C-alpha cells in the first residue's frame, strides 16, 4: 500500500524565520524518521509529502495515495489543523486521525468544553474572554486558570496562569490577548492530580490503552504548572508514572466517553485533572497527539503500559484502514 505522509517539519519553519515558541507544535526530523520507519515496517511504501503547501503542489500534479498518515498541525487560523484533512476529503483520499470538523472544534478549547459539558461529562466551569472588557464580567470563584483558547504544547501557560484576584485576571488576559491574538479560556482552577489517557480506535472500537500521571520531581521549587517551559524541560522537571488502579478506571471512563462524544478517530490523548473532591474533570483532547517515540506523551504513556512504539503506530493504521475499508 502506498502511504502518503503529511507533517510540519519544524526546521522548515525555523529557516523561514519563525520563532522557537511559534513552531513548538511542529515535528522534529527524528520524529518523521521514526514514523516512516514504523509505517514501512508493515510493508507499506511511504511517500513523504510534508506540509499543506507541499500537499497542494503534489495534488495539483496528480499525485495520489491509498492512505495518508496525517500529523500536520498547520500554521494559521482556527482551522489550521483541519486544512490537510479538508484537502484530502476534496480529493477523496483517506487519511489517519480525525476529520476537519473534529480538528476545528477541538482546537478551540472553549467550544470543546461546551460540547463536553452539554454531554453531561464533568469539566471545570469556564468563560471565554475575547476582548479585555469581558474579563470584568467573568463570574467564577477564585482561584482561576487562564490560557490561550487555541494553542497546544502548553503555549501561553506559566505560573502566572493560576489567578487569585480580578487584578491578576485583567493583567493575564491583557497579556495573552496581546501575545497570541486569540481569545483566552478562563476556568475554575482544578487543584488535584493531573493525568493523560491514551486512546486508540474510533467509535465503539475505541479503547483506552493506558493512563499516565504527570508529576513534578521532588525538589522542584517552581510553580507546579504543566506549562510550555516544563514540557520543554520534562527530563529535569517532570516525572511520568502509571497511577494506582483505583485512579485508572475513572480517568479511562471519562477519556473514552469524551473521545466518543467528540467523534475523534484512530488515536490521541485526553487530558484530565482532579478537582478538590477527587473527581476527574476533562481538560482538553489532543486528536493529533505528538508522536516522537521518546519525548511525546502518547508514546511515553504507551511505553509505561507495555506498548512499543511500532505497535502503537500499527494500531493507528489498523483503525484507519478499518474505517476506510
């Protein structure tokens, strides 16, 4: 089978003059190499396509594939993750992972939480601040937590994201609106433990492959916030572990229910945090989860639960092939 491979190579954007944080969600060359090796190991021929612009050029020249393995994040707009799947839909070329509707929805954390809440699943109360004057209208109990509404990899999150007063809320919202040119998600701060759950499959066939707890290492003296900085320096700051059995069940149940409600496909992650009562709350979903075999949360989670990287990629491919026939 001929498998096209779409992705955003970080080096390409850095060469164009984009900054380190701007390109934080894009993939390193070792990720692309590892994925090509894993896909090829199942007997498939892999054609490296690259980003959306490179895909457009190949489609215009008549290129076609039996399946596209898509991890392209995109650069611009709220629909950036949906761009490559939308192009592939136009040419009726099947692909891995979620469709344009799901990827556009889940990039906006506020809209995603609204769907989760309306489905009766537990998530922290929230408000979306799209202009600074609306920060004064936020009617939620302190402490609060604020972050850009449509960023990943912890971008825009720091110790200042935990907010204790209206003055802090105004200051943080002003900074985030200015720096990221997008609305700010403000939600009730969840003070409990933090987890991420890996999901493989689609619909009724979806299953949780493991739950992983995110912990700060002993002796760490900074703010215990899983931020862009801590993710970039996870080897020094973060420790990942499989939680005790009684925690796995509730997290897995919420993750799977959220995955199915949102219509996510083939593989990804659901992030969860406990509230003061110890109940799991949906934070966000990542339907295009990072797939670096060493550094990304989903492969780390799978490794801790006895699932090798090649097996994870095989299950994602199997799910996509079953969906597409």
